[in-house]
C-alpha cells in the first residue's frame, strides 16, 4: 500500500480553494460574456481556467514529476506511475445558467489504478474523499450507497460525453429507462451524480462515452462507499474503459439488462 498522506492533503486543499473561487463568482457570472465554445456542445469559461490554474500550480509545485491530465490544459508529457486526473469545473453549462449543480473533481491513479478521489460541490458544501481500501467520507463522515434493490423504486441518473456518439446513445438509454425507474434524469454534472450514488441519494449513474476526467474520482468514491462500477458489459471499469455504470450494486444487474436490451 502506497502512502498518500501528502497527495490527499493537497488534493483536498486545492479542491476547496478552486470550489470557493467558483462559488464566489457563481451569482455574478454573466452568461453573455466570459466564455467561449470549445466545440459544438462544450462551453469553457474563464472560471474553468482559473480553477484549473489553482489546482495545477500546486500539483506541479509539489509533485513536478507526476503525469497530469486536466480538462482544459490537456495532458502533460511526464512519464510517471502517478497520474493526476482533473476536472476543475464539472457542470460548466449548469454554472453559466446559475444552476447550482457543479463541482470540482480530482483523482490520482497509481500504475493505472485509481487510488485517490476528491470531489467538492460548493453549493452543497460537500467535500468527498476516498482512498483505495480506506472507505469514502463526506465532510469527514463515512458514507454508504443505498440499500434499494428494486429498479422500479430507484432513482437513476445519466450523463454523457460531448461526442455525437455518446449523446446519441444517452438518448436511447433515456427512452429505455424513463418508464422503468422511479425516475431517470440528467443533472448535468457527473461530480454531483456520482456523489449522489455514493451517499445513497440515488441508485445508479450511467455515462456512455465517458471522459476520464469526469468520472475518475467518482468511480473510486462509489466503490469505496460500497457500490459497484463496471463498463456496460459488466467488466470492471478501468481508466481505459469507454463507458461507465456506477451503482449501489443491488440494482446493477437490472440496469445492465436494460442497457443491453435490443
């Protein structure tokens, strides 16, 4: 077992600092300016970049040899067993709408296995931390997934990557699930949606065409909260997986069956 004391302390610190910057500017953000379109479906604001700067400066200063992937800055060229995976503002579209469902996501992999996940949801003041084989904690208190077993009584959410294929597949999933679960909806922030499964507020989140920086921290947090995380073929999710299903474990097979129905 590797020692992650310094890494965990830093991840918590920068997640809070980045989140506090986002919260400070949330109500005053002007959607008519201060952003650009990265692609047809992706918005980038000056706050995405500012929050990312807070995180990257500290990681690079303290761990200069580590490999890093961050949504806005991209991937550095370092060769290392340690791999930071960062989304400085997950839920940017929500943020520009003044919809308070957004967050910061920071994960660390060691030899391609996620070993640390930290997320912060500023508007709920929820700092969630998980370390491999050490459990998951929200604001210092241990969290667990829900105990619901029946998909018909479950709350399910979905998200998707920005690519056309992922969006199209998400639409098909919506048609399959909307009438079969208690509810099936898109919150618009994977950080929030993964956190809700880990804390027992929902039963599953599925994401076709997942971006790694959207899901890396959340995947570990749900596993450490007692849930299950696979791809859509029920193979263990890894940082190379294309799709992700994370659940309380009890509805996992039911959800997979519906996903794979013709």
